[in-house]
C-alpha cells in the first residue's frame, strides 16, 4: 500500500543480490527517478493549472471592476453590451447546478440499481458482459452525446413531452445522466463487492430475504462507497462541457421548469473564451468562472476521496 | 476502483482546455511556404464574419500567384482597422462601415487616407419555422421581440395564430455575444440596445438555422447563405407601412433589404504593387465566385475591379 515501504525494501534488498551488474543498478535508479517524476508531475500540473487560472482571473477582482457580490448574485450576463457591460453569473451557476441535479435524479437510482443487480442478483456470466457494455458507455466521446441530445432527444421532447424547444434542461440532464451512470455503476459495484460475504451469510442464516439483505445489510454497509460513487458522478456531470453546450440550449435564464433552456458555466466558458480579447475584463471574468468551477469540482472530488478513505480504514 | 484515475484526469483536462482555448485565441493558421521561393507576404486581418471568405481567397490566390502569400487572421473588424493604423497589417477586413472617428485617427496617426473597397455584401435573414403563418416583419417588431424590455413575447402579439397553442411563446434564437453577426444585428435591428436574457445563443450561423428548423415557435437571424428548405425567410420592412423586402441578392445590393451590410477591405493610401493586384483579383470574377460559394452576395459584374469613390458612407 505505502509506496515508501516498497522503495526502502528494494534498497535494503540490493546488497543481497551480489551478482547484479552495475549498469542494472544505475538503470534501476534512473527508472526509479523517472517514475517518481511522473508521480510528482501530476501534483505539479494541477497546482500550475490552478495558479494559471487564478492569475488570469485575479486582476479583475483586485481592481474592483467586477463586484464579487454582483458576479455571484445577478443574473444579468452582458459581457459585450454596447450600453452597459454586466457580469452576473447567477443564472449560469443555477444552470450548472440544476442540470447536475436533474442528471443525478436520473442517474443515481439507475446507477445504484444496476450496481446492486450486477453485484448481487446476476448469474455467474452476465456481470462481465454487462460491465463491459456499461464501461463502453463511459468511452463514448462527449461531443457524440451532445449530438445525440440535439438530433435524437430534442425532437422526441418536442413531439411527446410538449416542449416548446427540444434543447433544454431535461435534455441536458438526461445526457449527463447517461454519461455518469457508468461511473456510478463501476464504483458502486466495487463498494458492494467489498462488503464481506460473512455479512450476507449471517443475514441469510437469520432468515432474511434477498431484498432484506440488500436493503438492510448491504446498502448500509457499503454506504460510504456508494456515496463516493454518487459524488464522482456529480463531479463528472458538473464539469462536462461539450454535451451540455449542445443539449441545454445555451440560454441565460433561471429555469422555471424542466423544459426551459439553461446555460452552464462550462458551456459559457467554451463558447466565449475563444473570442474574448486576451487580457480584457470579459476574458478575466471567464477565468473567474474557471476558478469557481475548479473550486466546485475540487470540493466534490475531495469529498469523494475522504469518503473512500473512510471505507479503506474499516 | 478502476474508473477513478479517469475522473481525476478529467479535472486537469478541463483546465487544459481553458489553456488551449486561450492559446487558440492568439494565433491563426499560417500558410506553409515552399522552400527556396522568395515570398511577398500580405498581412490581412479583421472581421470574423469574413475570416472564412478571406481564407478561401488566400488559398485560391496561392494557385494564381505562388510567389505571394496572404496571411489571414480574425479578431473583429475594429481589431483589423486598429492593426492597419499601427502598420501591422496591409489590408484590414471590415464587415461594417468605417466610423468617421476611425478615419480621422488614421489620418492623424499615419498622414494617409484610409481607402476601402467593397468586396461583397451580406444580408442577415430572419428565419422562422415553415409552419409559422407569419410572412413579414418590421425592424420595430424585431426590436420588441429581441431587445431587453421589449414587449412582444408571443406570436399572438404579432397577430399570428400558431397551429398549436404551446408554440405561441416566441423562442428567440441568437448568436454568442462575441459574434460579429450578433453585433451587427444588435446595432441595426435593436439600435444597440441589449438583448433580452434567455435567448438561445448558438455558436454558429448554421446551428441557428438548424434549431429554427426543429422548433416551431422559434425565430432566428443568420446570414442568408445558410437558408435551407426546412426554414422560412421573412420579408423585412424598415417601418410599419413601408414595403417589406425579401433577402435576395438584388435587394441586398440595392440596400432595399434593411439588415444588409457591405463587406470591406481597407488599405492605407493608394494601394500599390502586390496589394493592388490582390485587391483587383478579389474583386474580379474569380474572387467574386468565392464570395458566392461562401454564402455572401457578390458585387455586381459592372462594379468588379473598379475602385469605389472615396467618400465616407453615412
């Protein structure tokens, strides 16, 4: 488990092998350094990206050109107005959160249900096939999902759900649900598999039905792992860009129902950053949104990580 | 726990996308130079609306004159004109008329007059769904529909009975705020007022038309070149009671169609040498064919390869 133990072990082990040539030892230390660099680089990259995004965003806040209260509390997003430029991101924040909530409302029951089925109710051969198919879902590029939302789900919503416009909150939520289900299933299934068989055996020996075993024993026992699965699904949904850009309709407004169009923070950055003049207020405000997103995904991932660590300790 | 690394990877990739988008804003594609040939380079910058057309010209011109390379970049009409005054580019593209202030600044900064040439026309068509009974609209009505505080929100406000009542709400399709088409529409249809919040802001001219085609209650604006059989173009009148004109090539050239604009190429002083040759070629039949291929309106044959009178247009 602990990488430091493994390293010291090999070092202690070296003198025990007198027949090893010198070049092998040199090569080994070189490769060791390389692997260490790979490990450290991930941390460096994340920090560097955060610093870069923060540095690009900071001047607009320090200079007082953008009021943080207005940024977080106003829905008026007019970054290129000819009359009065306003940077209110509330509608975009609400957009991101609402799409994620709709996605989770669909993905959590389906994902956890599939995880319970794969881990508890399947015959011996089906789980492998099922897992491969579910993981294939995760491999579909997000732009393809966006395409499905625009060309398949959108006309269906107009025809059958009575939607005035097909690209809306529900469409984006469904697409995101499909994208986060595979994550919830694989991690949820791992969490259920990690529950010791003795729990199941004890419950069955006491005369519990299979339903009672799942509901009263397995779900409480795997609670942390399942929560982590859901949180990672949330992280996936809130950070997704291309699919929501295409499927949500990209309209700055607070949605009043499932059939209203919304715009998310990610989609807004993707749509506007390319053409905002570098160094302008608009450009910096978009980076400020990046900081906000970074903080949201960071908190979600951290929460998931802490929860998973909680499981390992037990 | 297999999918976890994938999720962790998502986080930096979102940020990396931000970085890439930032970089992409700074650099345009450069034409490759065949080794050993001395090249005369013409720098061409400006309007985003014209950038595809300008690229097409530059590419075609390489076949005509392999010893001349035209380097094209976007940024917006104003950016192009500013670069022309600084002497950073030879030709500035503009999809709007030059402002008197810009002409004066150029005179003061360089001591030379800005000369401009009309190289094509563009008409913004107003699109609705074919099932919409509306046939014509006035600029005032467009302003009431699109502008912040405008009172028209339903098709019945325009006296139109939609086939189904749920399509009565007007779905406003617009462009992302950095688009030149958005700015042109704002300036000429909304008299520079801001757009109402909650419009669906698409990322391309084609997307606007496609969304209108699948949304019965929608209205959208886009270049006339993007028309398809699945949408209907409205005739547009300047004022109530005045005749409405369809966005045809003829009505565009004569400026009877109210939301039409000239596409300009601007140079400092009388053009000479290679720059004059290029401008002449752009305004020849070969160059104008590309204007038509790119969905714009070419200049009439009688006006090709002949300089415009040098008076500022109002």
